[in-house]
């Protein structure tokens, strides 16, 4: 949609040249080739050495591939590599749509299948393992696409440099990108998020999803930082390009974390839930069940999905175009000083601009990670943890490793168990720690209110783009927006997870089974995330068509208008968030507030 799309997000090219007017000499033999003819040694795919210095490494591509838990974060790493295979930008735009489409269709389907799974190892683990395996294979196949295709076709005498081999490489890569998008949706939303819901009690859902946001933040920061290191030099046995090494590291990270989760977390045996529905899940039956499940959503979950629809209309332009926006601010003075630049010189200017935009994304990731660490201590929890022990309780096992009372009722787990540290040894220590942590809490700041404020902050930042004139100002703005992003990674999942957990607990108390479990509910939630991305893409294309200036002209503010459109959507999301129900809290005998579900004792969890 925009001619600057090759510079989207973290596609940073880090060639070290001066931005001074003297540098842009039309006779300069060092001018970079167009992005249309990138090769695998392109600066977009590997860190660059400074001219005349074999040991000094300048900043490289901040590819955030390590953050495998966030589907949007994958686009920045795939784009330059697919361009290097000879794929056109128009075809690349179509490939980008595969992710949202798979989120709309695949994840609800996998969610239903996992809810109906009766495997003795659990509902989620088979899909997590299968999705992880497909993701690992996809990454490796993508990274070695050129070698695999040339090797296979070479057996039949094909010329490795022929157009047919290049076309086969593109088709091969597109196929694996589609598999990658589907498998990520399978592992992430339909597997891991539901895994959290199933294995944490209601009062720990906010903490568990907060820790998930922290881990996402760590992945983003490490992914961006990895682009500033010459990975092929440090880890030559993983590959000879930045993308290959990052793919191997991603496989190790994902395989290791999924393995640890499956080994150390014991799922409740789904065979105790009775036989699965006998209805065959064909195409028509699938859409019928999705429709029925959407009609049965609780009011709270339905409102969260409505908020997410507008929330992601707002976030999509920022996540995909912020690098281009900052890059435009960087090249404006250059284009004004040199109005008659050649296409190669324009490309060179944009390569430098993308480096500046990529640094802003690193600041954005660091701010988001820091916010994810700090916010759980400031926000008042919706559900307080029951006491850490009950008089006369004995450590019987129930539903895996959760201790129970002699009658078989699950013991409430301490809130400190959501941290990386063991629970305190006695109730007095637990009480002291709870009082200490509560001092940092802002009494009026609930999770719902924090999420509402994050929408308003995002909308304000997008409005401020009217007054942004330098890359430094835009970088500071990106850092501030990281606070809103942290809450977008935490609040909606925590609110939905707590609601699902509450409904599951109520169903088990009555001896029944919740008809709409975590898999299908989170699948519908993902539809509310993915569908607006398609809509935002179409609206962005229309704005670019109206407002975009020719490439190489200064003052192109088309990306700014796209982001301001996202700010308007954030205002709608803020209004929808204000309609969310705040959990009623009552004071106990000691003057402390408790969520109404916790007043019923340990049976509530």
C-alpha cells in the first residue's frame, strides 16, 4: 500500500555512511542497489562492517524473531528475507494477510478441537507440541529455502541462477510462511494462552498473564538487540547469514520452553470431563459451533472482544508503520536539500532512516518490558488470594499437583506462587509480604481502569504526531507508547482468563462442564484481534492512495495520517472499555476488600 513498505517496522538497514549533503553524489559507486534486487548478503539481513575496519561492527537488523509468542512481531524478520528471494512487494503484501486470516479461521478451529480433546496427557499439550514442531520446521525450511530448492532442482539439472529456480524458491517460501502463520496461531493463542487459563486458579489469572507479558517483553528486547550483533561471526555453526542464525536460535528457544512447560506442568486429566461431543466438526458444523459459542459468550468477555476490535484497528498502523514514519522524518531534510536525487540515492537515504526507526522500536520494546514488570505492583488485583493454608488441611493431590483438604476440596494457592520464588513457609510471612506489596498499589487503579487509561494515552500520542518534526521526538513518543502496549499484552487476556476460570469453577462445583471452554473463547477473542488488522490494512491503503507523495519528495505525512486514524480507533476502544463491568468488591472483617468470588472460600477456585 505504501512505497515505503520495504522499510516497515524492524527491517533496518545499517550501512554506515554519512547523511551529509556531500555524500549523495550521483557518481558515487557505493550507492546501494534497489531493495527489489536484494540478496542474502544484504545489510537488511546481516550486520555491516564499517568501511576500512574489519573488526568494528555497526548496528544490524533488529530482527525480533526471538519473540515467537507474538505473531505480529514475525513480519519484520520475514519481509527482507522474502524480498531477497525476488518476491515482489505486491505479492509480499498478500503474504502478510495470511497471518490475520489464519487467526480468524485456524485458531477458533484448533480451540474447539483442543476443548474436545480427551488425551491422557491433557487438552493443550498435544496441540502445543504439534504446533511447535511445525513452527520449528517452518523456520528452518524458510532460512534454507535457497539451498533446499537449488539442491532439489539441481538433481534434475536445473540452472541454480535460472528464473525457474527463483520462481520455485518464492513458491516454496510462500508455502512455508503459510504453515508458519498457521502453526504460530496453533501454539500461541489456541495452546499456550489456554494452557495458562487451565492451570492457574481464578485469583492468579492476572498474575499469570502479567508474567506472560513480561516474557514477551524479554523476547522483544532480545530480538531487537540481536540485530545489533554479528551473529554469523559469533555462531558460525548455526549459519552464514543473520536470518539463519536467528532461525536456529528461535527454534532452540521455542523447543526448550515448550518442552519445559509440558514436562513440569501437569494438566487436569480431560477424560474426567466425560466423552466429547459426537458431532463431526465439518466446515458447516464448525461455523455453526462458532456462531453458537459467540452467542453464548458472557457479557464481560463479549465486551472485551469489542474493545479488542477497535484496539487492534489502532495498534496495527503503529506496529507496521512506525519505522516508516520515523524514517520519513529523518529523510525530509535530505530530500529538501537534494531535490534531484537518483533512485539509488533515495534508497541509500531510506536505509539510514530505517536504522533510526529501528532504534525507536528498541526503545519501545524496553519501555513495554519495564512497564510489564512494574504495573502488576501498582494495579489493585481484581481477586485477592485466599489464605495460604487451611486449618486441618493435608497435602492430598487433586487435579495434578494442587494440595487439597481431607474432603478433596482444592486448597487455595498463595499469590506468591505466581512468582519465580517458592511460597512463604508460614501464614505470618505471607501476610507480611502481602502488606508490603500492597503499599505500592494505587487504590483506585484497577486493571480495567489502567487499560482504559492506556487507550487514552495511545490516542493522545497519535494526536501529538501533528507536532512531531524530528526523529528524536518520534523516538521519545514510541517509548511512551510502550506503556500502552504493555497493558494491551496483559489486560484483555487477564480479564478474559479470569472470567473463563470463574465459569469453569462454577461448572465443576455443580458437577457439569463449561460448554465454552478456554480454547473456543480465546479463539473468538483472536478473531476480534485478527479481523480488524485486515480492515486496518484496507483503510491504510486508501489513506496512502489519497495522501502519499511521490517517492523522494519531502513532507510525506501519509503514514502520520494512518497513525492518527489508529488514534481515533483507540478513543472508541476507550469508550468501550468504560462499559466493562468492574468486579464488585466487599470488605471482610479486617477491612480488606475481596472479590465476591473469593468470599465463598476455596471452593471458588
